[in-house]
C-alpha cells in the first residue's frame, strides 16, 4: 500500500511499533485480537486496526501539499477536511478558510471566491452542484480534490446500478457531507432515497409491501428522496449502497432485510430483477476497524477509551459497539483527561460532553484499559492519551508489546 507523506507530528513512535509488529505477524489481516501493552499496574488492549485510513492520509498529504505549493495564494477548504478537531485546527493555523460548515451552511459567499484561489475538496467529496459552481468561477477543482477513493467507488457503483434501472437506497445520515455528496452523484442516474437505520428500512419495507401508502412514504422520508420519486414505481427494483463510515454490519443487515422483503413479495425466481448484490461498496478500513472492535468485545477490561472527533461518524460507531459491554469514554485527546479521576466524555446519545469524576479508581489493583480510535484520529493523539494515563500512575519504563 502507498506510503503517504504526512506531517511527522501526526505519527507516534509507540503506535508505529505496535502497527509494524502486527503487520509483520498478520500481513493478511486475519487476526482481529488486540495488542497488549503491559506496564504492570496498567495494561492497554490496543485494537488490531485503528486510526488514519488510506483516504484520510491521502487527504492530509494533498492538503499540506496545497499549502506548500501556494504560499502566496488564498487557500480554502469546502468544509472540514476530516472530522478531527486537531487536524482541522492545524490546517486553519496556516490561514486556510472554510467555505461551508459541516451541515452545508455557507460561511463565505461564492461571490468572494476568485479563479486564482485554491479550493481543497475534503475527503468526504462534494456535490455535483458545488463542483459546477467552482468550475464556473474558474477554480481548478481537480488539482486538490482529496475525495476518498472508496467514496468514489460508491459513486461508481451507484452509477452502474442507475444505468440498470435500479433505485438507489443510501444507508447513511442524510445531513452528513459524504451522504450529501453521494446523493448528488446518485440522482444523476437514478431515483434515490436515504435511510438512516434498520428502523427506517422496516418502514420502507412496509411501503414496498403496501402496508404503508405513498402519502405515508412522503411524510416519513421527507427531505430524503430525489425529486419526482414515485414509491409505487421506484421501489420495484433497488440497490443498497452506504455512507462509508456507517456500521458495515448494519448496512449488510439492512440489505439482507430488504432482500427478504423482495423475496416475500416477488419470489426467488425473479429476485435478481428486484434487488442488487452491493456488498462490494463497503469500505475496507471501516470493515477492519469495526471487526477489530468486535475483537475487543472478546476481552475483559475495566474501561474502554475511544479517541476521535465528536462529530466523527465512524468513531461514534466504535463507541456503539463497545458501550454495551464496557464503561466507555469517548474523548477527543489527552486534554479530555483532567486528572486520575476526572475525564470529559462525549455522550453519543445526549450529544453533549459529560464530566466524570470516577475515571480511574485509586486502588493499587492492576487496571486493563481498551484503546481504539476513529479513522480520522492521528496516532500521536492516541499516544498522548496512553502517556497521560501512565503519568498519572507514575509509570516510566519500557513497554512490553504482546
């Protein structure tokens, strides 16, 4: 796999050793058991896969290249490069400006963008409409386009499905930048609908089977379907694709559920005429990180720490997987840990930061802590969390990697 040139301060000596050892031992990525970092009083179970993925490293490399190559030009990002506050803050420190926020709200009017400005397209990609605006201004949209190749793969798959008269069902969060971009590309070729989860898939199945009417469809999925969508016609032949940061298992569950719905309605003989096999749109990095998190569930630990941006979809799903078994803290960096007992953790259900004063107990009993991070979290931040916890315990010695 390509080695990207990213700033050295995003890397970590400790994590690099961990990843190098696992890559040597498990080159085919078949073993999803965690790595043990044993410091005696503190034992860390590090997920087999975590941190920067291919698409994120590609985006960071291109972004810093844009800065280096254009010292005298204004540089803009369409919105956040990735959902990590440290990465975005560092890019902003170089004078880069955001044109929109993550919800698509305009921060800088298009009229202020000039043809000789540099505009970086984030890893999530962007809509066809925005690309057209930039092209009409005269901006070279291709030069610093950091759209993840796996997002583009989903777009290509939706185009193929559309040319074969499938309606596209996107498993995603309809307000997320990536899903907005995928929706824009999909509607070029096919009727398109965004569904968030299995609950909405169940409602969609009720429309398909006639338990719910077309009027019900338009109410339930308001704002999530393409113009002129006709559920009586457009739900006869479907294909499911996904926002690449969603839970892969949930995408598969939704696809299997809708396939069974089509089987019940149309029968086995004609099933291929009603739903496509779309397993090939799942992102490998999302799959690996989530499989590694499932591997953590086979272990025993005192607490789990998930590191990443609060608005990171893929990181949120790691929390969802861990919290049924472990007391799980979702933090952005070592700064979220204030003392041995105090930590600020993001609650994914309440959508707010909650302060805890019972982080690590004061006993001398050995503690086992699970550590993982989202695909947009630098390894250096993971290392910072590990080192801060060790400092609270007064541990300063070489680590043993098992």
